[in-house]
């Protein structure tokens, strides 16, 4: 029988999970302050990248060596400015120890953006 435990918390601190105990991560972080997602959630883009870095450190800690983390994300344009979330997420994850493995384009005809990207690290 499979048992499932749901933890409500902040992914920057997953103390419930021991080191190297997770076999696969699939996550969809906020799209910065995208109007369709969480407008005004972050005070600035650097604060957003700090969140990604904090989550990435914890993901790297809990993942078993050789396993992958998949990030569903996309660049977003806010008030005319295009934020390079995909590139910055890859760079941030490499900075916390991941290796960049793959980039997958996911066509989502019903979705707000139409496309999303899966970044595998
Ligand atoms: C783009 S949405 C993804 C939603 C999810 N895929 C779903 O279908 O419900 C981003 C999610 O990240 C969550 N989030 C934001 N900061 C977080 C954090 N520090 N720890 C855990 N989750 C966080 C938000 O609450 C939101 O549900």
C-alpha cells in the first residue's frame, strides 16, 4: 500500500525531509509577479530570485544524487518588461549545485501563456 503525507509549509525549509531522500521533484514556482499568477507578490525581481535560490538549495539537499528536479516555468512580460525567468532559474539552480540536463517545451492550448517550459536539473 502507498502512503501519502502532505506537508503544508515553505519549500525553503523542508526539515521534514532527510538529506538525499527524494527520488523526483516536479515543481511549478510562481511566475514572478505575473498578472495572471501573483501580481505584486514580490517587491522586486531580486527578491524573487532569492526565493528560487532558497528553494533550490533545499531541493538539492533532499534529492538523491543523480535524481532530477523538473521546474515548470516561463518568461513573463510585466508592464512591458520581459523577465528572463527560464534563463535565471537555470543559472540559479546551477549556482546551488545542480547540473542543467534538459529543456522541454510544453504546449498548453488552454493555458494563459499557451506555452510553458520544463527545465530539468
Ligand atoms: C505557479 S503556482 C503553481 C500552482 C500548482 N502547480 C497548482 O496547480 O496548484 C506557484 C505556487 O507556489 C506556491 N509557493 C510560493 N512560494 C512558496 C514557498 N516558499 N514554498 C512553497 N510553495 C510556495 C504558491 O502558493 C503557488 O501555489
